[in-house]
C-alpha cells in the first residue's frame, strides 16, 4: 500500500497550522507562513475555518475569498475567527465585543488575525507561558488603543487570542501573554 | 480546465488517515488548548481503526500535526517495542510517511503512553501524551458537569480536602500515577498516568506537551516554559518515587525510573523503563559513537530545576 500524499492545499494548510502552533507556543517569536500579504490571511482562513465555525472580516476581498471555506459570516459579536488585514480605530469597537468565551468554556472565544508591521514602532515586552523570561518585540501599524483594549478585555481565562501578521511572518499572542509597553 | 486537472489522483486513504475536516477541527482545538494551558477543550474524536482507549486521543493529535518531514517516536510505558507502541508507530508511518526512531533526541514528535523520556526534550519537539481519564476531579466529583463548573470557579477545595485526608490517614500522599498538577496558577490538570517521577518534567519545559483523551473527547496542552506545580502543602511536600539504590541490570543506569522485575527467588531486579535511553547507554558501553542528551534527573537523582522538589523532613507529622 502506498503512503497517502498531501494535496498542495493540504500541504499549505499543514505548513500554516504548524506556523500558528509554534507562534502560539512561543509568543513573540516570528514564524513563517507559506504566503504573504492578503494571501497569508487566506492561508490562515483555509487552515482553520470551515463549515463548522464562523468568521468575520471588514475586508471585502478577503470576505469573498473566505466564502469558499463554507464557514458562516457572522457579526464581530459572534464570529469565532476574525480577520483584520488593517486594524483601524473604528474596528476597536468590534474587538470590544468579540467573544471571550465563558468560564465553563473559555475556548468558545474569538481568534483574531490582525495585520501589522513587525520590527518597527513601539516596543512591547511579553511575559508568560511559552516565554522563558521575557521577550521584546516592536509592533507598528496598530491603533494606539489596541494594547489597553486587550488588557481591558482580558480576564483570564476569558479573552481572545491574536495572531499578528506582517507579510509572511506571524507572531502569536495568546491570552496568557502579559504585555508591557516599554517607554 | 479539464476534469483530470481538477481531480486528485486516487489514493487509498486521506493523508494521515483523517480527512481534512477532522484534522482542521483537531488543529483549531489544539490552538485554543495552547492558549488556555491545562483547560480541557472538547473535540469530536473521530473513529480510527483502533478501539477507543488504546491511544486514539494521542493518535488523532499526532496525525493532525505530523507532516512528511517529521520523525516520530512512540513509546508505551517507556518502551518502544511493546505491541501497542509498535502498532501505533507503524500506523502513523504508513499514513503519513514520517520517519520513525527510538531516539528521543532525533524525534520531532513523541507520542507516549504514561511516560516521559529520561532525556530532556528540547524546544520544537512536541510530546503527545495519551490520556485515559482527563478529569483530575473524577475521584472527588464523579458528575462531569459539576466538575466542569468546579474548573470554571477554580474551586478545588475538595481536592485539597482529599489530599489532607491522605496525609491524616496514611501520613503521606497516596496518589501514584496521574498526580494532579496546577498549570499556570489556574487549572487543575491530570498529567495523564505518568509516574510522579515524570510529573516535574512538565514544569518550565522547553517542549510543547499536548494531552488528548480519545474516548473522553477532551484535549489539553502545556505550552513550553509554563508553571506546572503538583498540589502539595506548605509543610508536606510532593515526592517522586524513590529510585535510590536501584541499578538497571541492562545498562547500569542509576536514578532513572525503573521497572521492577520479580525473580523466582522472591527478590527484585530492575530495568530502566525508558528503553530508548537504555539502548543508547548499551551502545555507548559497546564503544559505538552515540549522542546521549542531558537527563531530567542526574545520576545522583537531582532534578534539573533546583529547588522544585523539596526534601521532606521525616518528622513532619
């Protein structure tokens, strides 16, 4: 019997998932996605989203691309996977109401995939599971209020988990990560 | 575009046996499990050609994360060569094309039933533990709905009471395998029925641990560098199994977790339970070049995180 082979799409999903799993296991460390730009968001959507779950994105082209997955398009209040290639100030209202799970099922919470610039801009120091002591990263292209909004929304174990995407690079920011702004 | 271009070549099975929907669901759950260390995430637990209770939980996780470039080690109670481990390893290799090994240093994915390797795992390696019963509260609260509410409230009072009763009645903690731990100062977690000897290995580990119970349809995770503390009192401490004075008859290893083998004359002889490690020690003794990694416990029985295991003074009662 021949060993079954991955289709090109399955391989892309596997590479994407592996990057996401490593990103979440080591918050703040960059991982490589198989695609760049908007295609990186599509790759994450293909790897995670299907007709058993739901998504939201304010980006029309991305919404059209994710229709193929068969997932339901829901409001930011309900959608489990939310994609923001560019996070503008008006989207912060979406993040404020995004599902954070409940105490019995904290996993029923949103996963946010957010575009940004990695390596420039304000420095933040990350601590928590997956980080040996602390790691410093520079993140730009996010609204100034993003970090305070995250801190305000997060009541561990409730909260949403974030993947920060820049080009073909991704950084994981699970709810366990404590973020401190460095002046 | 022709039909031939759209159609995939016929295959007997999907890659990694599970179809893409099944894998995607397990993958979504794995990511949430990593984000909430120690919290049991429900998942669908698909049918496999292996009965539930025989490692299907670990198997589904391994099949969902493995790619053709991975190197997989499968162990059962420390042994690479037991029937269960051999069958799971052969199935994984046939369905994913991964290479297999018995060397913990070479493996990228280690699926294990009830043991962690003696050699320290490193960053990037994934330990997949098979879990028969994911609920650490089962002994004190058999109703799973109530147990989930207790996890939600972080109400582990009954657990502490049980621990106290053990000390009162027996003078020591009587829990052997699957000694409950608190992960990231929040969730009480069953580390799967690993011996107490292995429990400290999860604390601030470099590797990612994924635990999965196929029959109970729950999976959970311990990310790298995460606090994992066995429950203990301020004055009565968690202790690992005493391996002092036991020498592995095959390799001469000391202060490793030993299997006791009864002898016809009523005495005991000992063999280190981690067969991959024993194999490497034996090869080194023969003069073969072999790379043996640092172990969690050194030959004096000292754990590699100083101060994590506390010496119990004999008159604590």
